[in-house]
C-alpha cells in the first residue's frame, strides 16, 4: 500500500477535526490546518498521531489569499505523497441580507470562496 496524505483546512475543531481523524483512521497522514485554534490543533494533532500516522499542524489565515501558493508548496514539501485536499475551513457570521456589511461579506468571500479557489 502506498503512503497517503491529506490536507484538511479548518481541521483543529468541529467538522474539519472529524474529517481529519476519519482520514487518519483510514491511514492518511494529515496536514492539519488551523487559523486561531492553536491549542485545539495541538490536541487534534496528538490524537491523530496516536493513530500511528504522521500529522503536522500549520497555521494560516485563509483571508490572505496571496499566502496560499507558498502554503500549499510547503505542505507538498512536508508531505510529498499529498493527494487529498478537504476544504473544511469556513467563516460564518449570521446576518440577514439587510444587515450584512461589506466587512462580513468580504470575510465570507475570502475564506469560503477565494481561499479554496487559490
């Protein structure tokens, strides 16, 4: 069996964490992305490593689209067998259309659309 690796964005907590753990249980090494959940990322990393696979945690604010190409290159260097990308990171601020500000819209667009694109 060849070695497999996955990059899971937003994988320190909630759904991303569950996806990363499920992939690790299936034998994938995990590139664990987080933005501001550093302590949760370290806990998730330890849990994944206890499953017998490699896991490294990487911080990146996905609102910085210009950083995405270097981030992905770094992940491929650390995990040359990287073959899966799961875009689980998201930004969500509850607001009606009427109450949506340009700041809310920009955050949603940057994290949910722009980052996965780049």
